[in-house]
């Protein structure tokens, strides 16, 4: 904390009459991402990429009898594996004189809070990237009020807003939350969110899955991949990073966002997307993203007429090929329809993004395409998405 002498106080008081006193964040957005990636070193190429436990799978696992104490038992089961996350950021204080920004020699400490949940008994914790992205120090508090100050960032992915932490447990085995199969989640399914809203401590809210496959930023950069679950369970500031649970106590997602001014509209990163990112987070500390330099769209009735295609055709229509891009170098053309990537059918836009974006840069992908009545193959070497 900054300590002001009386003389400094008078000086600042005079200066604020001329300019305006300011708190200067020493991190630009780019530096914030770089800072997190420096800390997120991963566990190395020989690390086990699967550090979580899967929940019940299959249609039989979807049915849970509902009783008057169902939510009570669910909260009792899951709460011990939910942690409060406290972060500290060192910020340079200063004052401005018009266009001149004058820093002070001291720093102040800005504190923030969030939520996380334990997925491995040795202390591996999932949370949101935005919870820890400005952190110079991270502490977690367990449900029994035990505080762990030795916390490292194992992996961080700003595009998906996911971070993997490791709390030093000194041999203590911690309770965990299993990870569900979020592809099996259905609209209308009952769920519970647990978090640390406004620093009040562990709180639960309940609701349903309101919608699937939500995209909040239609102008996403290449490499971004949004596929949110929407829920009516209340998600307030401080809930970020906490689990959204099905009635078996398994995490179907990581609570991450809300719409300001709205009620009952919250968004969750689906846990199956997190599972796809986890191997890279564990081994490398970040998730490399790929792009091929195309603009594609699902085949609508209007596009089918415009490009003389069958409306029943399933695939992605190429609307634009960027010059000197991997797709252009491989010979992909406007009007081509991408049917398969590496032998797997492309069913919709999100499916196409996953097959390309989550591929390691430099990978050689086989595209099966349809061009003017002829099926053919095109081989594309992916490039890193910037």
C-alpha cells in the first residue's frame, strides 16, 4: 500500500487541481496475455494430458430422480471441491498533467476475486482466464477456510477463457468434481451454479439450460472459438470460473459471463471444449491455434441457389479465400464445398472451426471438397492463428 507524507499529500493536492490524479495499469491487453503465458509453463511433453475424471456417460446416466432434498445433497456433494480465488495485481500509481503522465515511485495492490473447482485430488483447479490474467499473486481458499498461497498457472487460454491452476497441497488429497459429457446436455435440463459472488463466499443458484451453441462475439478473430451454454442459474461477479453442475454433481461447464442488466441470462464454457483444450494446457501451457485463411458459411437456401448447389448438401461453402493463405496455396477456390476434414464429416460451422482451429499449426489436413459437380481432395498445411 502507498503511504503518503503530509508534504507529498499537499503536492498531489496541488497537482490534482491542474491535472487529474490517475491509477495507471502497467499492463496493456497484449502484455496481460503475455504475462499469463509467461507464468503458464505447462507440465512438459511427458505429462499425462488427462488429469480429470469423467462422469457418468450414456443416455441411462441422464435420468436423475428429483426429490425435495435433491439440491441439498447436490450442494453438500459439490461444495467441498469449489474454491474461492483471490488475485493481487501490482499497479503503478501516477498523475496526469494534460497529456503528460507522471508515475509515482510506489505501487498499489489491486485485489480481485473469482471461483474455481478442483478436478484432481492433487490440487489441479479449473477457472476462467479472465480471473487470473492480471494476477501477480494468486491464492485459493478451500471450503473449510484453509488458504493455499502457493498457486501456479499451469495453462492459460484467453480465446476460450479457460485457465488451469495447480495449488500446492503438501500431500493433502482434495475432493474433486467429475467432468460431464456436455454434448449430452439438453435444453431445459436442471443445473446448479456454485461460486463466490461479490466475495460473499460459497453460494448456490439453480436454473436450467436455456440454450446451447451461443456466440457472444460474432466478430471473433481467427482462432477464437465460442460455443457457450446459456443458463438461467444466476451468475454474478465473483462466480466466474465456478462450475455449472448437472443433478449428478458433474461439471457441464465453467461459468464465465452474464449480460449486464439482465436476469437469468448467464453463459458457461461447455466442459467438452475444455477437455479438448486440456492436453495442450497441461503439456505446453497454452493452446496453439490454426487457420487456413478462408471465410465459410453453412449452405442456406439462398446460397444453394446462388452457387447452383443441392439444398440437401451438407458441408461448408467457401465464400472467400485470402491471398497467399494456406488455403490459397493449396488451390482451394471460392464456391468449393468442404465436405470432410481428415475423413470426418463437417456438419456445421462450429464443427468446422473445431476441426481446423484446434489443430496444431503446421499440421497437414486432408479436405474432401465438392467443386462444380466433382469430388476431390485438397491438402492444406495449417498456419498459426494470430
